[in-house]
């Protein structure tokens, strides 16, 4: 048999990455069955997630070795593009500070800890979202619902100093999705108070020009982004949520409530599933 004159190192690296991705698929199935159950993720959805995340790993400089495995597993735990989500600013700083003297296993331990904190608050967050979905947009007290969202964010472990950047980011995303101008510079930004309260000027900045229906949708987006990650709309793990959100506006609350209720129940059900 004649051997090739040259070795295609790019093809070798791609083959190695593909094999690592296959092993990670089975690893996540075996060690995170409980989380897969809670998220209502089947095997095909998990494969789609790994395929999409492989491309992100390539683009982000995490294409090989342990860094690739870290990128896939941390994206599974914290959501796709979690490094761009202000909700994980503290985790990002911890990983950057510990990179010199910590291995990948230790860094994944930090990610798992953050996931446990999120799972602990998700039932209460889903309760708040369901209450929002049952309300009438024109009777909604925007500030009261936003205040409740702030409390849940703090309970999740978001530092008070990070709450205002989190709100700005999520509200800015919503305005972009809705085709609205980004009103970042109309007022002088101030820091959140010691208790993490978002200043009234900031509330007006991002919501004063919205109709009751759009303010309702902004609050819904804030809840979903806090619970499912900033990029929940493109994370393949949330394929069922994506189908629900495609429902027409009058039907969306009707479809979202049973979805959130089911996931809330699964989060509270500890029988027969390992994490």
C-alpha cells in the first residue's frame, strides 16, 4: 500500500475534534441525564447543540484539546456564548483569575456551581414568569414586575454591582430584536444602589417609549434571558422553547405556561435522574 506523500494536519485535527465531540455527546448523556431531563432535551437535540457549539469553539479559539472540551461542557451548563452574558461576569472573572494555577476540571467545577445556583432559583423564576403571562399588558405595573425580577436576579447570585449592566444588556437586546432605537445616551447613567435597585432613570430610558404590549414583551424577555441565558433564542438546547415562542401572540402565553410548569416540576423532581 502506497502511503501519502504528505500528512494533512488540518484533516487530522478535524478528525480528532469530531471524535472528541462524539465522546462528549456520550459523556453528557451519562453524567448530566438529570439536567437533560429538566431541559426536555432528547439525543437528537443534544447532537445539534454539539454540532453548533463546535463551530463556535472554532471561531472562539477553543478548537483543540482540553479547551475544546471545556468550551462544549461550559456552553452546555451556562448557555451558548455565555462569555458574552453579563449574568456570568463573576464566573468569567473567577476563571480568568484562576487560569494560571487551575486545570480544566477545576474550572468546570466553577461552571457546575454556577449551574446549581441557577437551577435553585429557576422554579421561583418560572413562577414569576407564569404570573406575568397571566396578566393583562394594559394592566401591568411595569415597575413592580421589574422589581421582582431584580430580586430573583440577586437571589440567583448576580452581584448588586452587576445588576444594572445586566438590565442594560438584556433590555438593549430586546430593543434590537424589536427594531427599536437603542437609547443608551439619553440620560447620564448612574450606578445601581447598594441593594441592586435599578435607577428609575434607567427604567424610563429603556421602556418609556414602549406600548403596554411591548413593555409586557420586554419583561418576558428579561425573565427568559435570566432563566435560559442571554442567547436563549439561538441555543439549540432550547428547541422546545423556540417552538413555543413561534406561536402567534395571542397563543404564546397559553403555550408558554404549560412548558414552564413542566420544567418547573422537573426541576423539583429528584427521582430517578442523576446529574
